[in-house]
């Protein structure tokens, strides 16, 4: 711990009492060790100021002025898709309104801007035939979506915290066009999947075993190789699995979207973004480390790419407010022999496809093609 940080935490302990500080730290850590799935529209903090043919006027913010495609969500199943920015004012921004596919959007509504452009499953969201299947994990059955393909290489897709398998939907059409079978998985703690014994998340330290179980299912189902693809902490699970699985020789490549490579800094950023003070964010990070039993030395080795031995596409944004860009750049610099870093400016954490759907998809296509 840095000296200034240690002094800050110590001062808090003296002022509030050790027991009280420990309780505060534990509460502050809940948001990262018990991430859960955000309810659609739960963070509805934007107002619909006006509606016009093909456009919606929203409260101006950093999020609403970002380029790309996003969803507007509001309670009771409201869902709409918005596209490019058409104009901005001092307090508002006008975006193209592409479709309203759930509920009714009205002037005065409070909405949330989210990356969830597609909702449902591969069939209902994209018209892709799929099969509901089950990965047999260490703790029990893990629901998964399987989309068939004719190639011998499967893509296993691992979503990040606070979301679900729908995070993989934007990339499934490309995988289908490339005739790559895909398996979008759940893992311990997800809805419909068993909880970890302590009901906490462990930043990939235990969850990687569920990714390994998915690799085993692919191998037993006739796959020759697999590509592991993860978002946020899901990308961390992918790194863990690639380094530790007994099937490592079958892993042809990794795709890491907004990977969490600097665990401590990510936890501090997430807690600070939730509105807690710097001192409480520090306490939350320390409590999360203890509760989740993260091996910081092992995590640092993972982030350095020391165990990496397969081609890796690293997709990241310099504007990511959760996972520091510097950690991604450092990994790409240390392992330039294997890691291809692609930056998507102005994108938020794990919303890279949203910021540039065409560019993201083309980058992914070009990287995948030599592995087919």
C-alpha cells in the first residue's frame, strides 16, 4: 500500500474506530465482490426532453455524447435503440432513434443509457438458430447458448460482471458468417447457475474453472481447438483459464475486451465511480482483496503476460473509467510478439463495440481470419 494511502486509512481508523472502519470497508466492497446483474432501467438518470421523427432529445452528459449505438432502458421492460449524435445543445443532445422495441417512449420519461442494444437470446435478438445447452461445472450445471458452425474451432464467450450472456450477442453474427461454432456461457454466481460456496465473486481466481469446463465440453463435442473471448472480468477469467487449464494446447487464441489487468486500481475506480470517498474506496479495495482472496502476485504475473503463449487480440479504450488503459498498453508492450492492441477512442468500459460497431467487427474479422 502506498504511504499516503496507508496514512489516510489509518487516520480513518483512529477517527471512526477500528470496528466501524472494518464495517465500512466491508460495505464498500460489496459492489465488487457481489456484483449481481443490473436491472434494466435501474439507473434511469436521463430525461427524454423531446421526440421527433427519427430522433430523441436527451439530457446532455459524457455518456449521451459518445459516438456509436446504445440502448435506452427504463423500468417495466422499456427498451429503445439510439444511434449517431445528430446535434448538441448546452444541456441536451439529439441522437438518432432507430427503434423502440419495448414499452412506449414518452417526453419526460427517465431513462438509462446502456450498451445492451440486443436483448433476448440469439434467435429472438438476431434470428440465429441456437440450442440451449449445459456446461457441467465443478459446482453444478451452467446454462449456455450454442450456435452451430462447420469449422473445427469453437469460440467460447465469457461475459463480464453486472451483465449476462447477452453481452456476446453483438459478435455472434460475425462468428456465424465465419462458420465458427460459438458457446456463450454462464458461470458461478450467474442467474440460473450455482453460487460459489461463499456467494462472492473472485475476479477469475475460481471462476476460470467454469471456463475450463466449457473448453472440455467443446473438446468432447468434437472441437479441434477453441478461441476464448471475454469482456472485463470475463476477460480476466479467459486469461486465467488459458494459463491454468489442462487443455491449454487446444487454445488457439484469446480475445480480450476491456480486460481487468490492474485489479487494485480497477476496484478503487469502480468504488469511486459509485460515489464513495477516496478513503472509503481504499477501504473497499482492501476489504475486497481479503474477502475474495485474490492472489495479487499471481494477478500481476497474469497481467504481465508471462504465461501467455497464444495469439491475443486486446481491445481497449483510453477512456475506460474502470480498467486502466496503461495496464493494457503495458501488456501489449511486454508481449508484442503475441498481443495485438486495438484502441477504440471515447468508448466506456466493455462498450467498445457500441462506440464503433463497424470498426470493432472488422478488426475482429481480420484478426480471426488467419486462425480459421
